[in-house]
C-alpha cells in the first residue's frame, strides 16, 4: 500500500496561454508536514487550488488519499481542512457562533467548538463579535474552523501571518501534533525560519515546475555555498570556498603557518539556497 497521501502526476494548469503549473510530479506522504515554497507566480497557490477543488487541472491527475480530485470530489471534500490566506469570517457573529455554523455543516457536536477554541487559545474571546478581533485572532479562528472535523489532510496558506511569537508557536505545536496523529499537513509560507523549524520536507517550485525536493537541512547542505571568511595577520581579508580542494589546502597551509588572525565559517542559509534554485529572493 502506498504511503502517499497526495499523488500529483504530470499536473498542468493553464490560464489562457499562461501555464501556471507545468507537468508537476509530486508525492506527499501520510503523516508528513510538507512545505510548498516558491516565488510569487511560481504555481504553488494554483496547485493548492487544485487540491481544494477551486481549479480543475488542464492536464495530468491528482489524487488525495486514493481519490481522484476530479472524479471523486464528493469523497475528498470531507477529508481535508483549509486555512486560506484571506479571512472569510461572519463579522456579525461571535467566534463561537462562527464555529458553530461550520460544526453544523460538518455534523460535529458543539463540544468540538469549545475544544477548537481552546486549542488556539481563543476560549475567552469565544463570545466576542469577530469584528472586534485582532488580525492574529482572526487567523487563529480560521485554523480552529479547519480543525473542527479532525481532517486527515490540512492545507494552510501563510498560517502564521500576523501572529505574535507565542501564537505562532501555538500554531506550530498544533500542526506537529496533527502530524504525530497521522494527519498530513501542507503549508505555504514566506517565513524561512518556519520552514526550517517545522517542515519534514520542502518542495520548491519555480515557473510551474518542481526544482527541488528534500528536507530543509538536506537542501541547505546540498545547495548553499560553503565558504570561510578569513582575516590574515597582515589585515588582508580573504574568502575560501570549502568545496574546492585548492582553497581547502591553501587555508590549511595558512592556519599551520599561524598566518590567520581570525576565521569564520558561513552558516547554511536557506535564503541563499532559495535564491540559487529559483533566481529570485524569498519575499
């Protein structure tokens, strides 16, 4: 039996003559926290729209937990939760009533509403009208709503945007707990620290194609240039590329000769990795 929760095969999505997703192949495993990254216009948001049923593929196939997103959509819809990048709450309702409305649609007991509010630390604001919520509270209410029916797959678009450090940590903890319970979590984010901190694997897309796929650490180690900055005893500054035999030997000779005043290795930088793979800064 396949351990893939999401199977994307030769996915192509076009908007007129523009190809947003270009023959994308990707498998996301069950029980995995997966980060989908890419510069603006790379195709990551379009891929998510296909997964949540907002966009039909132009070509290729996509299945979620063994069900085709086009032919078996009715079977997929109850299996996932979605946290969009833009809120769509009922402003005139309280946080509690917002969740009760969706709990009724999902057919889950009202007790679950209380549980989800507590999970995102909004229980004390449950009886407050959403129009009085801060941006961060609104983001957390979106997550609570997505968790109401205990979905086996969770999609999140910028889940910690507008959150303070503590609230972001709460969201990270919830996502890791979901994964530990066997759920699959897919998120897009512009926070590189978040990617390194919580993602099991990362897929980087550029111009509709997958350009890299691995753990955050493996991607950094493979693609970031390894360099050492040295200040010589004479005051001269030099940089040595640790991937070049000649540079490693030259640096070793200087150290043995006592000719160095200081040296510092550059830390692996995910931003540099992203820039190298896509040609664009991570904004």
